[in-house]
C-alpha cells in the first residue's frame, strides 16, 4: 500500500501523532530529512507533525511503520 493510499484512510491515532512527536524530539538537532522532494530540519519536521500537515502525516506513517517493524522483530508486542 502506498503512502497516498494510507493518507486517504486518515487512520493515524492521536497517540501515534504524539509518539512520533516525542520520538522526533529525541533526534539530534542537526538532523535533516528529505520528504516529498524537500529537505526538512528537525524543527521543520516538529512543526509539520504538530500541524498534522501532509508532510507530518508522511513522517508519522514512516516512523510508525518502523516502530511496528521493531516490535515485530522483538516478538514482545503486537501492534
């Protein structure tokens, strides 16, 4: 399923937004990331996640996929 298909579903919970926001706050200040053909700093991404913009949504989806993968690999939690 593509990111755009997930975006249409709009199924990101408030908890997921908060988890990703808090996780982002722990990242190094010099962090930069390319999303949707643009480069974003840590502060830019924090603002996008807080605004729940399209860029923020893309970042949350990416991070939650990673968190689910980690949980699956550990065998501890089923998300």
